């Protein structure tokens, strides 16, 4: 079971996605809470779907950049780098970013 971050295709299936494990989710949420990254904390519930509209992606991206700059954990760094790429793709395609409890 993972929380999948995705951009959906026209048919509703994930066109691009990256999984987030529960242990890494807990670490990132702890870090985001300590840094008061309110936009990233929208993903706080591991078993809840979240949809981020295209006009909200810049705020999420700033929070991801802050987490990247302060992270010393390699797993966090790898995930956040992939998430940043996914956010950039969503911005370019003017599509929402989805967090899907899978």
C-alpha cells in the first residue's frame, strides 16, 4: 500500500506517478510540520486522496524545495526530486497533481 502522487490521463488512469511509502510519508510529514509547510501538509492523511489544482502547484513546489534544501535523508531527497519533476510536468500540462491512496 502506498500513497501515489500522479498526473492523470484523460481516461482517469495515472499517466505518470510516484509512490510514497508509509515510513517515508511519516518522516516527510514530521519535517513539514516542523518547518510549518502548510501546503505540503495537505498530504498529511496517508489514506486520503488529495487533488491540487494547477494554480496551487507553485505553493506546493515551494514547500518541496524547502524540504529538499533541509533534508539529509537520501530516501527523502530521491522522492522529493521525483515529486518536483512531477509537479513541473503538471504545471507544463496545466493538470492537477493527485495524491491517490492506493
